């Protein structure tokens, strides 16, 4: 098997599974793009099997510490292992991420389940080349009604792959009404902003909504209104959803309708809305998109968070709550809390921490691969009279 010899002190010697160009000492046997290769240390000791893509910054991603092919049997075994983990986790197994890339030993493969329908993404060349094996394995294991390929992620560009969405099996279930707890969501799997719903926040809607009874709620970066709807269901006095996307706002309105809940949904830039808003609120949710995908842009991202934190704190009533989230891996939990702290200092308010949030457990974190940890959130309350 062709392969790569890895330089000493590379991240793979610290438990990571990725190899960057700068970490390669030499290659042997002429590895081909998308091929399974073997990794070796500088003393010729094997480190395992990896997928190879010289076009990507991450040239190799290890998926096994042994010699292993990427064949149909492998996908059956790995996917079965991923599914059985979800069955034991406190998540709805019919509405969850069934396989998540490195965290399930399937680098670049994502499988989401929306009831009887599966949405998959192949974000690495090797997974993309084996999409038929993956679709076959999913049919054998789960007998789904349909399998949708949602390959429009910008991450594919980094691997030199084209973007396209298509139905790999069955029929596109459009529109699909999904139920989670006491809420219904209208989703489009093949089109629409994301792969159906933001599965990683599904359970947090309910957690935040426990604070919403009788409150005036502002849900910023609402997408199709998950937080707002949950708050309305929990008996909020009024709910406003803000999103810059007209498509998201129209989905939020439709979701309000099918749930028979009152939402005021506004298409607006949340930065501008927070700046010019004349109303005050008892609970504000901030769940923006990742402000940075790179370490370089981290300072700009932190300025963005600071601005919305500061503005939100100013719009809160005297004992109001702020639930704020960051989905950028580069913004650590500590940095994010510091940002909130600094906004509180500038706003001259005292905050108490009510709750902290993480990604749903169907997106498992590997401690040796820090990139797998991305979503963090805090709920803070203004301390009245201070
Ligand atoms: N809370 C949502 C997920 C939010 S994702 C949920 O659980 O479904 C981030 C959302 O922010 C996207 O819907 C995107 O359209 C929106 N967005 C991005 N930039 C924005 C801006 N400047 N103002 C308002 N919304 C924005």
C-alpha cells in the first residue's frame, strides 16, 4: 500500500487523525487522490490507514490504527457502530445526526436522519468516490424511504470537489413536517438553507424555553424559528424572530402557522435591528452563524460577538435573560465567556450565569481532535438592582 512518512512532533503523535502538508517527511508508492494509504512514523512503524487528498490542506485523515480498506463491509460496520451509539444517547434517534465524520471514524461523511429520510454529505474526496457503497450500506442497515445527497457545503471546495444536491434513492419528501417534542417544523431536505433542521440545537430550544413563560422574547439569527417557537409554546407573552434570510423568515412564519403559535418574524440584519430597536425584552437569544472559520479572523469575530452582546444587554429588562451561542471552533468556551464578561463591564451590568450549553451528544467531541468541539453557549441573567 502506498503511503506517507510523517515528521516527528506532528499532531498525529498527540492523538489527532489529520496530517497537514507541512507534516509529511516523504511519500512512498505514489499515492493517488482518494486512495487509502498507510501512514508511518520516521522509524517505519505503522500508524494506521488514512484517506489521501493532495488537493486538500489536510492531506491525509486517519480512519483506522490498523490496515483497513474502505469497502462495503467497512461502511456497514462503522455505520452500525455509529447508529448503536445514538440509540443509547439521550437524543431522539429518529431526528438526529447518525454519523458525524471524524467523531464516528468516517472522516468527511455526515448522515442525518429525519424520520424515514436520510440526508448525507460527503465532504472528503475518498468518501465522495465511495458514495455508492455508502448509499448501499445505509439501505441495508436502515431501509430508509429516501436518501438525499446534500453536497452544497463550502467545505467541499477545500477538497477540490464540486457542489451539488441530488436524490440518491427514493423520492424527495417535499415538504416534510418533522415533529420534535411539542413542535412541528416544515422542512425541505433537498433545497432550503441547511440539511433540514439544525439538529445540534434541537434540545436547547426546550432548555431555553423553560425561562420563557410570560416573557417578551427576541430570537436573533432565528433561522426557521426554533428558539422562538419553543418559547411561544412555553407561554411567552410575545416572540419576535429576526433573520437576514427571507427564506428563513418565511419558514419561521409557516412554522408559527402549523403550530398555531403567534410569532412576529422580521427579515433584517440582526446587527442593525439590535442597534435601532426601541423595544425591550425579557429574554434575548443570539445564535449567529460562525463569524470565523479561520484563526486569522478571530479578532473580527470577537468584535462581532462583543457588539451583539453589548447591544442585547442594553435591550434587556431589569432581570432579563440572554442566551448566547457560538458555533465557531476557534472561539473557545473561555474566550466566549470572556467576551460576555467584557460586554457586561462595558454595559455596567452584573450578570449571573444561569446555564451553559454544548453541542447535542449526537455530535460527539473527540478530546484529541479539538476541531470536533464547536458549539458552546451560555444563559446569563441581569442581576436586578445592580
Ligand atoms: N437558531 C437557529 C440557527 C441559526 S443559524 C436554529 O436553531 O435554527 C444562523 C442564522 O443566522 C441563519 O439562519 C442565517 O440566515 C442568519 N444570519 C446570518 N447573518 C445574519 C445577520 N447579520 N442578521 C440576521 N441573521 C443572520
